[in-house]
C-alpha cells in the first residue's frame, strides 16, 4: 500500500493496523536496558499470582509497579 493511500484511510478513520508491521516497533525515547534482579521465592510466587490474576506477564507487572512507584516518588519531590 502506498503512503498516500495509507494516510487517506487513516484520516478517514479506517482501521489500518493490519497494514502495520509492529514486530520491531519501539517507543521513542524509551531505550531498553536489561538488568538482573534477584528476588526471594516468596516474592516471585506473589508476583506470579498477581500477574496471573491480571492476565499479564511477571515482567509486565514489575515494570508497571516500578513505574508507578517512581512517578509517586517524583510527584512528592515537586
């Protein structure tokens, strides 16, 4: 599909997601870095239970909870 056609469909409110290749999509200014963190067994089990309840991965719940905490901490400083 040509860009002009894609833009036109998008501008008309049509669903264009089938025409996107998101396999290598990245969020701007969100460079990823890998870190290793050791957790006690009880904590991993609790994370897994909560992740399962929410239908997400362990990694996702850790990221969300850390982001929430960092935002709260930053808000308290200002």
